[in-house]
């Protein structure tokens, strides 16, 4: 099977559990996946480390990254900018790992435009009520920000059909496994294995000629 990594975009409403699911996926399959670390102008949350959760940037630094074409995509989200640094994505894919971009919908659609072979996954909460419970339960945002994020979820829901797959994060373990199975299937797509097809055709030709 082809050994080049797949670019995998994961989106979902704030609080759906993207971060939790990605962490579990990487812990379970550390050699298959690499998680891209984004740049952002938002402030670090309690416990978020520079270069692990995000690369935390000032407005000016972020602007410079845009000008230097150092970002694959970037977007505004509830008062801040977020973007995907190019270098890590390219080197990890070349090394054969599936690179996951955990990004919001505008960025996801830009990635699909630039890289049509990317896989777009949308992680859903079981219900809207559970989404709010998780956002409040996480305790990292004030009520006004939670309301703004829920309003944004409503807008994002309008674009869900543009994704290739929907996965519900009800039981964490099941969600992780479904995601992994989707990626395995993607590696088996005919279009991602053209070289293998050509190789076996050549071999068969030589065989039938008795070489
Ligand atoms: P996101 O990255 O999508 O904003 P998080 O991963 O931070 O979401 O999860 C939001 C909250 O929901 C966290 O407190 C997390 O522990 C909780 N959570 C995540 N997945 C589940 C799940 N399957 N069942 C119950 N709670 C979950
Ligand atoms: P948070 O502030 O909760 O960490 O992230 C807010 C939103 O920004 C989430 O929907 C997250 O997926 C998205 N996001 C994180 N990094 C990027 C990025 O590099 N590009 C884009 N477009 N969105 C991102």
C-alpha cells in the first residue's frame, strides 16, 4: 500500500471533544499519526504549553507568518486568528504519517481547495445539550465566550455536508476506533494506490511474456 501520509482535517463544534479524541488516537497509534500544532493569537489556557497546544503569537508575529507564506491556511475564530504552519505538515507526510489538522470549518474548506485529496472529518457531540454540558464542564471559558462558541457552532453546522465523514463522540473509545478505521480505508482507496496498480500490471505483462 502507498506509504505517503494522508492529510486529515478534523473539525467539530467547540466542546465536542476534538482535543480529547485526538489525544487518545495518538496515544493508541503513535506511529501512524502526527498532530499539527497551530499558531494562534489567543492567550494560553491554564496548563497549555508553548509548542505543544499551540505556538502562541502576537498579532504582529501572526501577520508576519502570513506574509512569509509560512501557513497552509488561517482563519479568524471568535476574536482571534488561528493558522497551520506549513513545514511540519509537509515533513511528517513525507515521512509516511497521516497528519491531522484540528481546525475550524473555514480553514478546513481552504485545505480541501488546496489539497483535494485531504480527508475531512467532522466530530459531532451526541446532542446539543451534551455539547453545552461539556463546554461548561471543561471550565476554561467564561459564560460569554461559551455563548459565542455555541453561536458559532450553529453557523458551523450549516457547512457539515462539505465534510467527507461524520463521527459521533459519544463513547470516546468507539469514536477513536471509528476514526482510525476511516483512515485505514482511505489508505486503500484506488486513487491513492495508482503506483501499486501500475507495478502489478507491469509484473503481469512480463510474466505472460515468460520473462
Ligand atoms: P474540543 O477540543 O472539541 O473543544 P475537548 O476535547 O476540550 O473539546 O472536550 C470538551 C470537554 O468534553 C472536556 O471536558 C472533555 O473532557 C469532555 N469530553 C470529551 N469527550 C467526551 C466524551 N466522549 N464523553 C464525555 N465527555 C467528553
Ligand atoms: P480553541 O481556542 O478552542 O483551542 O480553538 C478554537 C477553534 O479554532 C477550534 O475550532 C479549532 O479547531 C480551531 N483551530 C485551531 N487551530 C487552527 C488552525 O490552525 N486553523 C484554523 N483554521 N482553525 C484552527
